[in-house]
C-alpha cells in the first residue's frame, strides 16, 4: 500500500469533506541592517538640527531684510540703483526751506546734503530714516516738516538734494542715516547705512543755534552754483 504524499487527504479529512491544509512555517521577521539603522539615525539628527536652526534664527526676517551698505560722510557708496555720497550734516533750531519760509523747532533741525548718481536708468529715491542715538527711528517722508524729496535723477547727471529731519537734541549723537529707493518696501534691496559722525557737542551747539540752516531745493547743479 502506497504512502500518501504531503498533499494527500487523510481519511479524517475526507470524512470532513475536504483536504487538509498543510501547516505553514512561522514567518521570519527581517531585522534592519546596521547600515539602514545608521541612515535613519542620520536623517533624524538632520531634522533635529534643522529644527534648531529654524527656531533659533528668524530665517524669514533675514531673507526679507534689506542689504545694508555701510559708509561714512564723504565716502561714496555703490547701491544697485545709484551711487550715493552724503555730505557733512548741519543743524539749527531754525530751518530755511529755500522757499521763503522759516520753520522753528524746540528740538533740532538736522540737514544732510546728498549727491545721487543714478545707475542704468532714471531713479527717484524715496526712502530715508534717521536712527537716532537715543535708540529711536525718525522716518523722513516725501512731504511735511521732515522730508526727503530729491526728484528724478538721470544717469550721467548728478542730482543734489538736502534731507531735513526734525529731532530732539538727544537723538543727534551717534545718529545714522539710511537711504533707499522705495519708500514703502526695502526688502531684499540695497539701502545705504551712513555713520554721520555726530557728537554731543554737535547736539548742544545746534540746540542753541538760531541762525537758519538752509535745506536747498533739489537740483542738477551743485548748491553753490544754484
């Protein structure tokens, strides 16, 4: 009598009405290789470091920040859109707007002459603000008492303008001037950051000065020739 094969049904199986199902060997669990473990650990470490970098440093603010081009009085600075030279500031308690009007202040009128040389195409610079030595920022608008309105500068033709800003005397020592192209948006663009070299002695002298300081109207001719 022949011996049934491994798939042959037993008499009990036939009595139950079907063939027996052979037992399956237990599934073997594949353990990750050391190389895979190391790669996973490296990914986790990179993610952790990335989280630390993102949370420790405000990336969005840095990406959106303007490119500050530092300079000092009398030293030209090259910006994307113009070459800018800032002259020596002067101050007084009285401002001559070069239009027949005099403006007095209980603080100080600070005037700063600028020479603008446009690059590539006509430019109309519109942004300026004074970072005072008192830790405050004084915005200079394109109209009003404190103003910066140089007009359009043509390439190859220097433009001469005077910025004027009304500040308390304590803002004068250590003040810095920033000048840029767009009044409303300086993100990711060049902005001149000018150390004005002003001292406490300047602040005290100008706070006591009553001789008007002149804010010359913008022109394509130097102020001494206009």
